[in-house]
C-alpha cells in the first residue's frame, strides 16, 4: 500500500510492481536499483484478496558463478552496460574487457542469438561464446560470455594440417610418377613405334 506506507517500488523494483499489478508470478533476471539478480516474485492472497507479494531471489555475483567453474571447468562472465561501455557484473576469471570489444558487446545487447568469436589474448587463442541475457520482460540486460582456451586444439589442428599437406604432396608426386610411367608405357612408346612405321612407308 504505497499511499499508506510510502513503499512505491516503481523506480527500484519493477518486478514487484508488475507482480502486484498483474497478480501473476514474475520470474527471471531483474536489474533493480538495489542489485542485479535472479528473482521469483509470487502474488500473495488472503481470503481471495490480493495482499502483496513474496519474493525469493539470489544476487548475480562472482560467488554465484564459481560453482559452475568448479563443476564444469570453464570460465563464465556476465557483462553489463555502464557509463564507460561495459563492466563485469560477475566472473570467474581475471581477464579484462578491451575497448575494441565494446562495439561487439553493444551488438550482442541487440542480438537474439548466440554468437562465437575467436580472439588472441595473453598469448592464448580464445573462442568465446556470447549470448544475450534477458530479463523477465524479454529485454536484454546483460551478455553472458564463456571463453575457452583453444590454443592446444589450434596447435594440434595446425600440426595435423601440415601432416596432411605433406602426405598429400607425397601422394601427388607418387600419382604423377605413376601417370608418367603409364603414359610412357601405354601411350608414348606405342606412338613412337607407330610414327616410326609411318615414316618407313
């Protein structure tokens, strides 16, 4: 009852306002004035009369993401827009956000699909998955980034490519030798005999 208690949350917690107005559950990400989190807001009824909402929420921070790194062995970060471009809201690594990545992140804020980008950073080849994170209303709030070090994979592929190129070259030389032999025996020699017979007549 904002008129009685002065608890108007329209500038701070739109999810609570929406759940109270619609009398329906609101679940998902929300960026309120007092934090960025995953929330579940449920309307509460007493004798069939709506009396407010109850909320269960968890803040999105480094501590929330660390168990993912421990369990699955990969880094995760959540990047949000700020005055200077973008900043980390939560992360499991110590990488920074280079200024040249700001246009890409801005593009991802408008995207609806997952994208991959490969970069070379700190002497490592990184393949990063980027996905837009949407709030409970469907608006993009942040970008999820999952970088994977693919340096060893690239080196292995490079070695395999060199090996395949060498094998292909050896095979090509062998094939040319065989074709040359076949040409000599099957075409060139009989042709020489034929020409010599024609010249004799």
